[in-house]
């Protein structure tokens, strides 16, 4: 890497750590310059604006998220093994982030009603991740391990909710059992949507509600 690229990468690395604890809105050129022991103009030279910096941090977070969770899970067989691997690794990562913070979760609170490029980038990333989850669920339906009438969007909604509660209980309530309960909740959901479950035991599709 060229020196300029190395410096930019180091700035993004430091910004990731700051954003995890302070949120994307708490990420400022001044705070970053102090952490990097650089001038504000030196940091600003690599990013045209604070918004550009925030978007770069989101991109770096997403790449690590995919490397930590999706890429290893794709080595598992299609169907429930892959789906379980995705959520197992996601729960592991979420438990670790309880000590620092999840940029996606905190960003959702910061930007849920704040229009702009950062919100658009965050929404696009979360939707992309949800599409990956839906793809894994569809594959489990195709292998016959989930019921044929499973609505992938419903199951994504349910499973995603487990992760959000995990963050809430682990970070806000400092509950040491949060990750264990999250794993049990995922297994209960997969059983409820399983091919062997009776139709009246599975959650109704959104279209029937």
C-alpha cells in the first residue's frame, strides 16, 4: 500500500473503535485527529467531510462483518448447517460487541429518522444482509429442512429480533446469559419453522395476519 493509503486505513481503523463506543454521530474529525496524533487538516485531507468518514467506517465495518460471519458460514452445507453457522457466528460476534458496541445497532437509533447519505448507506447494508439471510433460509426450504410454507421474510424478522434483544440484554442490562438465551431462541425458531413441525405450531405468515 502507498503511504497515503496506509494512513487512510489507519484512520479508518481508529474511527471504527471510536464509532463503536461513541456512535457514528460521536465520530468527529477533532476526536480522530487527537487519537491519531495528527492535525485536523491531516485527517481531513483523507476525507472530504465527516459524512465521508462515517460512510468509510460503515464500509469497513460491513467488510469485517462479512469476513467474520458470512464467509466462514458459506463453507457449511446449504440448509440448516449454513443457517446455524451464520447465526452462531453472529451471536458470538454480538456477545463480543457488548463490551464496545455495534455500529449497525447504534446507527439504527441515530439515523432512523435522520435523512441523508449515511442513513442511506446504513439501510442499504442492513437490507443486503437481510437478503443474505433470506437466501440461506430459502436454501433450507429447498433442502426440505424448513417447512415448504415458510415465509423467509417472517423468519428473518424473528431471527433478527433475537440478535437485537441480545444486544439490549448484553450491553444495556449486562446480562451474562444473553448469548446462551439467544442460541436457545434461534433453535426454538428453527424447530418451529422446521419441516417436521405441525402447521398449527408454526407462526402464521404475515399474509394471513
